[in-house]
C-alpha cells in the first residue's frame, strides 16, 4: 500500500479531508475525473475575470470555525448576495423584502405588506401547506408566487410546484425590512482570486491526479490505499444496481462581451416560464471587477441523464427511499467512506460540505 487514503474527487470535501489527513502525517492521493481540481467551485480566469464555471458560488456561514478555516487559505471580500428578479422586464428585489412588496403592491409599511399577504393566503384557502405552491402562497401571497416563484421554480426543477416538497421554498428568506441581503448568515464573501486558488492551497503538498476516472481504474487504485474517501455519486459507485437517483443538471452558455457592464448585478433571475434560462450571472461583480470587458453565463436547468453533471439531488420521497437502499450498502463497507453532496445524496451549501469533511476527518483521523 502506497497511501493511507485515496480520495476520489478534488472538490471541497475531498480537498478538506486531504488537507486534514496530510496534516496528521498520513500519505494521501486525490484523483478526479475532471481535468481540474475544485469540483463545482472551480473558477477559471477569462479576460482577467474569475468565472464560476459550474455556476455561482457565494460562500456564507454562521459557523465561525468554518469561516476561520477557509480564511486560512484565502482572503475573502465583502461581497453580499442581492439578486434581482426579472419578470417580463419588471425588476424586483430578492430575497422578498420591503422593496419587493413596494414594487408589487405599492405598500410602504411592514404591516401593510403583512396584511396583503394574509389576505391572499386566506383567499387561497391554505391551512397547513402540503407542497411548494401552498408554502409559497402562505409565505408571500399569490401575486409574488405567480410572478417571482412559479415559473422560475418549475424551470429549475422540471416539475409543477404542486409536486415539489414545501421545504425547498423555506430556504428563501422573507423580510419585512429593506434588507436585501439574500443570506441570513453572519459571514459572507467570495475568495479574492477565485475558489480554484483556495482549493489549490488546501491541496498543497498532496499528490493529485486529474483526468483520472476512479471507477474505470477501481481495482488498481484500491490496491494502492488502505482507505477510500469517495465523493462521487453513490448510485454510480454501485453500478446503479437499484436504479439511478434523480438529479437536476445545469447547462451554461458563457459569453465574453466587449463592454464593461451587461446587467449591473452579479445575479439576475428570470422568473417567467417563457424565458428558457433561469438566470444570468455576470461574474466580474462577484469581485467588484472594473475590467473593460465582461463575462456572462446563462443557466439552463434540465433533467439529469447519465453522462451529464449531477447538480441538485431531487430529494423527494421516492429518491430518498432509493438512497437509503444505497446507504445500507455503504454502511457495510469497511474500506470505503462516502462523503459530500453526491456521496450522501444531499443538497449541501459549501460551509456544510466543509463541516462534514472536518467531522469525517476528526472521526477517522482523531
């Protein structure tokens, strides 16, 4: 055995675990089927702009330990996520706050906005919300649901809102103040110089092989290490023996524009059903860029199929039950430990991925 740990996937979970193992004197190698490290947080420089190749990633956390940890590998700027919603040319502030309510209804006081929502909730006859549609109307009323939630959500998930669980919308803040900071977290920002540099520092001194597909070379690679940390898709690891778990995938159309400013904001969501993409990202604004050109990415959500990149687990009852069957197999493994968004079939924010990796390192390494 050449290594104590073989880490499959050089994204955040793999990089953090690799760092912790190396710091404890373990021999570690990380492999990744992609040509680059950093997983979905990978950023590449185009026209002097750090482009989030696999979608926008804004770091936010309430966990001071995690915040201090990532600041050991990068300096974070003061970026605050304040998206704009575009509904057929009408612009609204996100998350839902007094600016949104004023634009929608002309109200100027919190009690007026609350009364309007209560009136629409009552008219819809909603008691205990049973699905995303009912939860959304209960939270913000019918008008906002119809303009700013329904079309966007159905594009994002490829399913009617009546078929989606209510917890999805609960993540979105609703405020009766003029605070348009999307996240409630105490700490927030973007690493100066991009995420790739941060992950590179985490992996400093660790042997890394990119363009290396673990599942195609499983037998040979397993012989080289005592333990395997697997951060790929758990159903793929087991050859989809019980069937494939469902994900939403995302396709990006990225374009360099010969102008300094395309939309005036890092994130603009297109909430009507007719616009085929869900949002446009203007990457330079994540780092307050003043470059003469700009880079934008349009995001198109789609149902995942084998060969696509899996992004968002579809955590409905059917898929969660299927995942439990794979998890039962995983718990019987004595050499392989599963972790991360794909390994645990769980929607993780970045801070939760790091928390989980640190916890796994503490458990396995002491």
